[in-house]
C-alpha cells in the first residue's frame, strides 16, 4: 500500500506515532495547524521509565536522558512541616531511571530532528484541518487548502481536537473551579533536584504548591490559585515576586514562562471511528498531577502504530482495530480515576471532604494514615489483562490499579533485563518490529506464514545469562511467553505447543 497514514497534530504524540510507523515502513503526512514549531513553556515535564522505551524505539531516548534531570526523591509538606519523604528505588540493571524531567518543548525539538532525518515522514506546518471524509478504504483530509488521501487518520490534535469535532465524537467530563498558576523560573536554588509538594503553606493558605526541577537550572512551580486569579495583576502588584521568593529566598531568578491553567477531566466516547483513531489529549484530558497525560498519549501512539501497520500489511484480523478503543480507552479511564481522586484531595468539593483531608494531613506522621495523602500517584503503564487480544484470564485477585510488582500474566508489560542477543543488549530492545516468542529450556517450532507477520523466537536460557528477565518473568523449564510489538505479553503458556502458540498469536492479531 502506497498511501500514507495521515497524522493530525505535530506535538509529541503525533510525531512519535509517525516515527513508529516509519519503523514499519509506513509513510505518514503530519498536518500541524501552527505556522511553525512553537517551543513555549515546559508544559508536560515528567517522562516515565517505560515511556522512555518508546522514545528509544524512535531514536531520541538517549538524548532526552542526557538533557533531562533525573530525580529520586519526593518531599511532601503540610503547613511548612515535612510530612514524609518518598525515595524511588535504585533502578538496578534497568536502562532508565523511574522518571526524568524535561520540558515538552525539548522533547518536541528532539522528535522534530528525528522526523527531519526520516524520509518516510512529511511534516507540514500551517496545515489546519477543515474537512475529514472517510470511506471503507481510507480517509481524505483537507488541511491547509490541500487534500491528502490516506489509509488511516490518527487525530493527535489536542484537547480542542478538530478531528474529534468533525467526527462528532462526544468529549464529556468536568472542569475544576480552581486554577493553577504555572511558572518556569531559572535560579540556582539551594536544594537538590527533587519534587517538593506543599499542602496549605502559610504563603498560599488553603491551597497547594508543587516544585519540580528541570534542565538548565530551570524550576517549574505550580500554585493552586482562585478561579478569578489574574497573573498580570499579580506581577504588577509585586505579589508574583512574593510568591516566587517563598521558594527562591534571596537567590536571583529569571521568569522563563508564565501561564494559568484550569484542569479538566474528559474522556472521548470512542477512540475509533472507522479508519480514524484518536490519541493523546484529543482522546482524554486529565489533571497533570501524577504525570499521566503525555505519558499515556505516547502509549496511545505506540498502540495505534503497530495496529495500523498490521492492518495495512494484511496481517490483522477483523478485531484488531476494535482493540485500540478497548485497550486505550480503558487505560484512559483508569488514569482519570486516579487523577480524579487526586483532584478531589487537592480541591475538596464539600465540607466533609475538607474535614477528611485535614484529618489525614494532621495524622500523616502515622505511616498507616500517610498512604491516604494524595499529591498525585505517579504514572505507570496500564495492563491489558482484559483485552480481547490477550490469551487467558488473570487470577480473580489480580491487583488492578495497584502498584508494581504484578505477576507476569497476559496483558502486563514485559519486564526488562540484560541479554546477549544479536543487536540487543537488553530484552526490550528485541521488541517493536513484530511479535516475539520467549521460551525457557524448550524449543517450540511455530510455523510462520508470510500472511501472519514477523515472529522472532528466543530462548531465555540462552540469551539471559544473568537471569534478571527470567526471574522477573517467573520463567521455568518448558515455559513460553508471546510478546506483542508494544512489549505487552499476549500470552503466558505453561505448555507451549506449536498449536497453542499459533492460537495465541492469532488472537493477539485480532483473529481470535
């Protein structure tokens, strides 16, 4: 198929999708409404470890890691008193830390450079979409006065998505009354690179303040402010300087960016209409506390890219396209549940909620109460254990919505670890170009049909010399796991016969 995939939106989600499709040999045309790239403000700043693996697949992870700030400590305060410190564990043999902080503008800069070096991606600026026509064989998009015919359309054009509006897809949800004043400041602050969250400080009574480090001595400060807050009045009156001085003290500072946001919780009614998929803020909008917005948008892009590639190549069954909404809308709903709980703790809706929050914060010295303090549960990948592409049901007590570790069942993201395999120094580097069958002390001769797409087979007992991945997967002799192109387990098999693997492989391609 020679027609491209049309991607609407030249932000990180759209660019990642285009670069991932290029890895499958799929050409894309990216239509961005802005006349040029606008690197304004930090916006999203926290990149989660598993999302760095996606950035690795498109060739920018090392640059992001080198430029970004790695942090391991989060401190939580109430009225100036430190309640507790959270320390993220040492990543051990993992290639990436739990989180790095780097502004969205920097992420976009690296992605645009990767796009410029990729002949299969055409990035068009000043290409506002005005019409989308779909049929059984593809889409026709009018953007910037030009028509583009494509096999599929990925709408990654943000919360005010034109694609979503033209499709008539609903975007229900709610908005929170309070707003947040966000400033990037450059200053040499006298404390290390760590997250600091202040509940009800005397210098922002009844509300919250969050401080995050960024590269180049830039710090991101978020103040919860009343609905009628005016940043220009704040600046002119000297109140903004007073706010900043509560963080910087007498240290000189420079304001790099200043903005005010209202936070929303919204979820599209569907993520797919025919050959059109929605991703990122076009599909879901959530509070940034916990860094679940852009991280989940990048995971949308990866999920969409391999499924579009399989459809175009003729390797997909009739149910693969439907699985995009089934999986990614469920992921968004879980993120909205988590961030909704956070916002209710940050902005209580009634006196009973306020009273409960005060009780929790006053008693937070007790570790049993401390777990109820909610300043944002940090992002983690969603597990597709209920996906129609997964073989086998999870145990009844499978810990959905809980923190890792989780047992390696179908739907869970495959763990990583050092391996000695051609072209790969760690397990996750084997993923992203087809399905992978991992076995342990057993050979499973699976017949490969050209119409099924690529399948690579590796024995863990031969490539995992240190046993890290083998232990994490709980692999044992005679065991096998089928891994999807996005790194999620499609099946975990205790009796991996060729027929059993073939059935799981068919199910994972939407043929089950």
